[in-house]
C-alpha cells in the first residue's frame, strides 16, 4: 500500500492525470460540436470523465503535499 501511495505522489502521476483529463475534455467538446458519439459515450460523459481526471490530479497533488509534510516531520 505504501508503494502505491508513494507512486501517486510523484509528479509524473499528477501530470498523467492532467494530460488525460485535458484529452477527455477536448474529446467531449469536439463530439459536442459535431453532435456525434464515440464509443457509445455522449459528450456529457466525456466531459465528466475529464473533470474526474482533474479531480484525480487534485487529490494526487494534495497527497503529495501531505506526504512531504509527513516525511519532513520524521526527519526531526
């Protein structure tokens, strides 16, 4: 469990969620503009998935801050 938490606090994981969220959001906007569905998902679902990915980035950033503060206290 600790290895997973350490992985999610790395900047690469946070960057992945940001880029993935942006791609999903752009996909939702394009499908809405063209009035089509991709993969059986409506544009609303694509946009909500993108926002969920941004929430993952925010949670990972908060965890990185928490992880840094906890490790800082252990060094004292």
